[in-house]
C-alpha cells in the first residue's frame, strides 16, 4: 500500500428508506459535520446552495494530531439519486502549495446509491491523494512506515464513514 497508488476505503449500509429520501440526506453537505468525528462544519461557496458539478464548498476539519484546517471541495460528479462525488483541495496551502484544482486533490469522496429491496444500498468511499495532505507530512517524517501510516489513516476514514452512514441510516429510517 503506497500513497502514490491512491489508497482508498469504502463502507456500505442498507437503509430502509427510498432512494429519494437517502439522496436528500447525502446531498445535504452540512449533515456529515453533525456525524463525523473529523469534519466540523461545511458551507457552500460562491452563491451555491446545492450540489451541481463545479459547485464548491468549504469544510473545516479537526484532527487530534494535525489540529484544524480548511479545505475547499469541488463537486466533480453528480448523477441524480445515484452518485454525488467531490474532490477536496488545499486552497490555503496547509500541507503544501495552495491549489484549487480538483485534479490535484488531497482526497476524493463519493456517495453511490442504488435501490435495494424496499430500501437503498448506500456506499461512501474515499481515495487519498494525489496531492499533499496530513498523510504526506507523516510519510516525510517516517518514510519507512508508509504502509502503517496509510493503514492507520484508512482506518480513521473508515471509522468516520461508519459513523456518518449510521447517522444517515438512522435519520432516513426515522423519516421514512
């Protein structure tokens, strides 16, 4: 497992609610901040108020070892009630050269929805890299521990995804 290969992780959950209900929740960019251990708050930028390809939103994160930082995410894919994906950039240069180019993202995130039985199969996935991030800072400090560092970060991301998906499931099923 190497950073250059774009390590990724995903989690799935079955939600006993119709796809439109789940879609409304996953496209509410503020919701994960209520559910995630790392993401603290999110706001649309430049007058955007909903997901559209090219729309941007800022996120404020907190991590015990890295402190606090801001990201700017770009909606890169939107297939109504099926796929919502965004690329996270380091617009402030917290981890290296500032960038707002989604092609040089620190990470890419994605929700995929599919009707399943009477409900919805919801998958959340993340890929880290290719741009600099907190992971690259750790890799520069301990290059001989690359596999361990990446495995640890993927484990953190999985825990955050599980918390977010459990929260979405609970909200969707409560409102179904």
